[in-house]
C-alpha cells in the first residue's frame, strides 16, 4: 500500500509539465524548480575539474578530454541511486523508534515467550492469546489470529514458534491490506476534493488538519480551510494560525456561529476561487451524545446540497492512546456519517499500537495517516508494509 496521500500525489506529476506554459500560477512551478537543482551542481563541478587538468598539462589536451568525458558518465549513473535510499532508511528508522513502546508491548513479549521453545502447544497458544489481547488487538482480532494458528498447527503447516511468529506477522499485514481502498473511490471527477474531518475533543483533530493541509500545499495544491468548529474556545483562531503558517486560506465566522452556515458560506465562497482541496474542521463531540451526532449528519447533508458529491472523504481522527475506546468511537461515528478514512494520532506515546490492526480488521476502514510526533512531517502517510516492518523490528 502506497498510502492514500501518496496515491494522490502520483497523479500530480503528469500535468505539472503542461502547466509550465498554460498555468503559471500558485506554487506548482516552484516545486518543479526545486527538484532539478542537484544535476546542475554536479555538472559544474565536473567542468571545473576539466579546466584544472587542462591548465596543468596543456601539451596533453586530448587525454584530459577523454578522462572528463568518462567522468560525467560515471557520476550521472552512480549518484542518483544512493540518494533515495538513505532518506527511506532514515524514515523507516524514525518510525521504528517512535513505535518502540508498542513493539515492547507486543513483539518483545512474544519473543520472550518463544525463547527456548521448540514446539507449539496449547499452553504456548494460550499465553500468546493473552499477550495479543493486552496489546489492544481486541477479542475478535485475537481470536481470529489464534484460531488460524491452531488450524495451521493441526495441518502441520507450523512446527516451531519462529514459524508461528512469521505467520502472525503475515496475518497482521493481511488484515491491514484488506482494509485498503484506492484513492480513486473518493476522488471527484471535477472540482475541489472536499474532506470533512470529525472526532472527539482532545484527539489532535485541528493539528492533524494543519499538517494534512501542509502536505497538500507542499505538493502544489491550492488549499482552503473552513473553520466550522465554532464551539470550542479559540478553535477558530487555532485554525487561522495554521492557515498563516502553511500559506492556506481560511474561512471563519465568529465563535458560536452555526457550523452549517459557516460551511455553506465557505463552499459558496470557494466556487470561483479554483481551490484543489477544501478541508472542513468540525466541532469535537462525544460519540455518545445523540443530538451532537445528528448535527454532524446535518452538516454532511448541507455540504452535499451545496456541492454535489461532497464530502468526498469523511476522515475520523482517533487518539491511539485511548485503545479500545477508539473502537467504539469508530463504530458510532461510522454509523452516523459513514467514515471513509482514519487518522491515528499519538502512536509514539502509546503501547497500544495493536489498535491499528484491530480497527482495520473489524471495520474495513483504511488508515490514511498516522501521527508519530509533534513535528510537521510527523504526520505520515500510512504504509502497511512499512508499519508492520517497524512493528516487528528487532532493533532496540
């Protein structure tokens, strides 16, 4: 899985070249100019070296020319390959570091359990079941994992604990991958991509919106933020600060205004502004409050009435530290407004990383982003393979 945002970005490069002549606006040219900065510097360094050689040996002009012709070829072939690898490795290492608490809660305990064991018996599987449940994989997901393990042992497909660990790893990855949905399912054919963000208070919803909007801005998209959280103190001001910080427009009204009215006016104002992405911040609410959940339904209806098909994405932000409480939040919000994507925050501060697998398995809702820190780039596109690799890493 490339991740929802990465899939979207794959669509942006083709039209970029054409916009150099046809659409010289926004920040798209800037992103094009930034990338090719390295090759010219390599060429210039190669040219200066040839001048030095010619000055040292003027009587042997042909030999230095032959050498300099060979040197740029070797440089152009060898240098592009090593550059992406350190960046990928550093990002993976950072993810491994931030998932250390979750890894110690699950994988290290599994390794301790398997240490010195030669066979897989009922006692081993019972202890493994307890570890999985306490790591917040949930009763349903854990039962499925253990039942599959018992069946494989019975068919003699698993003979030792290390093989069981690898089977466990593959099963967890399959649960996450099965929840993936292509970005094309929610992308509009024309007009802006509208994202409605929901969640309870305190999960980091507004911060997630700011970081998510930053990703779009960095990719050359024109972003509008609509501050429809009019009830929480300073919520509007917080979003306006994010807008200035990431260079995105913000539409807001005074505190206490009707959220549906704010959204209606925001979408009306966006009609002729040529926005690529519109992100709507909604008020945090307890998922157990029926009247507040009904208001969310109203907001969604207003958005669809004003802009056909909107919202194209309904994103639920969950705090990973809440563990199984996040499951009940996902269920009730999904019943109310049909969640299409999830953002899990604060994964770096919890030992309950198993909730990632649990949510994917129980609800079949794809995870779009994970938050692993406070920095701007710590909101990561979720990659199932990368996550499982970091989760099962043996590094301390």
